[in-house]
């Protein structure tokens, strides 16, 4: 995967995480990153790591 493809994939994964479509672990896998690296990079894309709803938080905890 070249740099442009990796950037696009990360943007898509970040958006899907932000929308609640994917958990952080699922989005990290889509982006081809470790969960930790994915979470660390979210700020670059303007995405908060903090869940906006209780359901999101419970889902993140269950998937951790």
C-alpha cells in the first residue's frame, strides 16, 4: 500500500470510528495499524478518542 492509499484508508477508518460504525479496534484493523497507534493518530484527523454515548463507551470496553 502506498502512502496515498494508507492516508485514504486512515481517513475512512477515522470517520467510521467517529460515526460509531466501527469500534476503535475494528477501525485500527481496517487502517492496518495497532489499536494504540490508531488512537494516537486520531487527533491528526480531528477525531476525539472519547466516546460520545454510553453505548459507544460500553462497546469500546467490551472490545478492549
